[in-house]
C-alpha cells in the first residue's frame, strides 16, 4: 500500500477517537475472518484493494464501516462517523502481481496503523490473514496460505518463504530496506 493510503487513513481517523491498540479477542478474530472471506474474493476478482475499519459498539458487538474500494496497491477508507469506537483497520491486498510482495503487510500498512494507534488486519492474494499490532509493529499470521479465498493466478512464495511472524525490522529487511 502506498504512503498516501497511510496519510489518508490517519486524516480520516482524526474525526473519531480510536481505541488504544490491544490484542485482538476471539470474537474480533471470528468477525474479521468472516468479513475477509468475502472481501478477499472480491478484491482478487476485481484486482482492487478493499478497506475499512472494525468497530465495536457498547454491547461488544463488532461491525465494519462501509467498504471502500481502492486501486491495485492502495485504499483509503471513508470518513468515520463521530462517536464510533474504532478497534482496527482492515484491508485486502489485491490480486497477485509479479514482482509485488503482497503476501505480507507492507511497511506503510504497519506504520500507518502504528501512527493511528490501532491494530490492523491484512489479507493477501495467497489467502493469508495477518494481524498487525498497532503499538509494537509486530505482525503474525492468524491463518496461513489458503485459509481465505486465493487468487487463481497466485504464485506461491515468489519472494521466498513467508514467515509466521515478523517484527517491523524484519519486514524492513524483507523489503531490503532499513529504518
């Protein structure tokens, strides 16, 4: 995802007060898995990222903001209504593309969540689901390749093995960059 997306998400979140980043609950995980089973399939079909925010209401129920459609490598969520409790961001990576390492969250994905102080969820063309800790920048696969709908054109491990977990420094190293 491009840095423009992180900037746009930060600007949008300034309208509502996000919850501090915390570990996800089993209920949140189940909600996100169900949501992204449908969204990943559409994202791959149309080769566009899809994004939004996970919300929690007063009784603890989870929902999502209205879905936003982005491009092949970016997405900006719609403005949040005042008073909503934002738990996390979520987005898909679009269809598999040669030369693009879409099987892990991007540096911009992680740093965008950290700058907003929210956790994040990212699904991939290979059907992986990642959880991003919005405080530490640590990421881990909640479920591996094929747990969500997979792009039929997906080429496994084009950029090498995909680890189960990464630190932000490890992500920088995967992309051949340093902080």
